[in-house]
């Protein structure tokens, strides 16, 4: 069984000022990987095992299958072959820990920092053709972002519970954190998905970002005490600096479409006559349902749909607006048939919005 050395200095009898031993320096390792030098001109050494690298990487497997270099050509360090790489020490350590430590990729689900932590791992997994490692990273990312409408319904239920917990807590925290620190952050998700071909998480990540005002910057809100209070009250932020011009254009286009969807929702559900026409030919007690529809439409018009129009320009969220209409179902007072007619219409419109989002990224 492999064990890590605890006495780093004793393992480097001939260390030079430009070499630093990493925490991944196994006494029984049979190859040393040298990182690129940092800005201080210091490289980091990793003594690991060819078998582990070859098992996980097609690139290393191919390298180790080549005939051994002549002794006077092969670089050696601490009695084993030395391979100099162009990767930073931090990136190499992240990748190697993912290979050696089963818990290294056991990241908290929905954590907003997961994309940043996983970027060096998936970057080098791509470079060295580590398919299993890449697959695991993609699975972690996908677990935080719904890729189908039904996934979104489950995801929204989770978010609703967290918002409820936050609202009931005296300090508005969820597990000791503000809500924004307990839920996925879309800009970093878009960055890793665009850079490393993970299209399945893009539709809802772009949607979420279109719902967040541009001025709500992740770093700014955490550096300013006054803005920090707004975080405690439920404000959502994003790492806008990570985005490129093309991605900002997609967000602008998405936001315009979502605002149009909100206008359509208002026409469909804030108009009493438009709602009642759905009952014709379907209901055996039309008069009762038409009467009940009045209070139902008034409730929608003066609460959910009123608030929707007030906030539409900054953070249009038609999927959630429609779901809020569904949540008022216990007060509708309609027969089962008419209730199902309204519910199906709401679901149809939500699914059409989701189809639009998915259509933006046909390769997902």
C-alpha cells in the first residue's frame, strides 16, 4: 500500500533552491513529475506511480510504452525518471489528488465554487486523455444544473425549501451561509462548460444569469459591508468578470426573450375572459368555475403577475412566475377538469420556455 512521506526534507537530499517538494511525494513512487516554474522561478516535484498514471491516462500510457531513453539522456531525480511538464503546480496537484484521493472530488452538491475547483482537473484530464476523471467532473457539474424540465421542477423544489429555511432563520442563513453561498453560481458554470465542452448545463446556467441583474457582482457584494447585508436578505450575484463578449450577447438575447414570455403570460392569465374561455366544452359545471375564476384571476393579477411586471426588466423569470401560479392551486375553487385545463396550459408554456433554452444549445 502506498503511503505519503511526512519528512519531505529527508527525501530531497540534493534539493536546490528552485525545487519544492509537493505533498504528493510517495517514497515508493517510480517517476517524478516536475511542474512549470511559478513567478518566483520555483518548480514543484511530485513523486508518483507510473501504473496509476498509465491506468488513468492514454497519454501517459503511450509515453511509458516507448523504449526507455539511454541513461545519459534520461533525466533522473532521487533515483527515478524525471518528467518536466508545462502545467502549474496547483493544477497538477488538483489532478493528482483526484487520482489518488477518492474524496478529492466529493464536493458539496450545489456549491457555487465547484466550477472553479474543478477547472484545473477537467483541463488536465482533457489534456492527458483521462476519460474517467473527465466523466466524473462532468457528472459533478451536471448534478448542480437541471438539464430537463422535470429536473428543473425538482431543482426548484430544493431552492424553495432553502429559501424557506433562509426566511425563517433570524440571520437569514442556510447552514450558516447566505443563500447565494449555498446555491450554484451561473457565470463560473458557463465558463467551465464553454471552455471544456459540457453543453448540458448551459441552458439553465444562461437562464439563471439572465435573471440576475448585471450590477450584482459576486466579488463586489462580498467586499462591501452594505451590499453584504443585501446578500443576507436573499440577493443573488454572479462572477460576471468570467464571461466573454459572445456570452454576454447570449445573456442579453435570452433576457429579451424572457421578458417577451412574461408579457405573454400576463395576457394569458391576467385576463378573466381569456381564462374562462378555456373551460368551454370541457366543464359540466361551467357557471361555478367561471364564478370561481374571478377571485383566482384577481389574485394572480394583483400579486404574482403585478410583481412579475415590476421586476421584469432586471430579472425576468417566467418559469418561476408560472410555477407561482401553480402554487396557488389550492385556492382556485375550480372543478378537477378545469383545474387540470389550467395546470396543463401552465405546464405547456413552461415546457415551451425550456425547449427554447435547450434549442440555443442543440449539441447538449
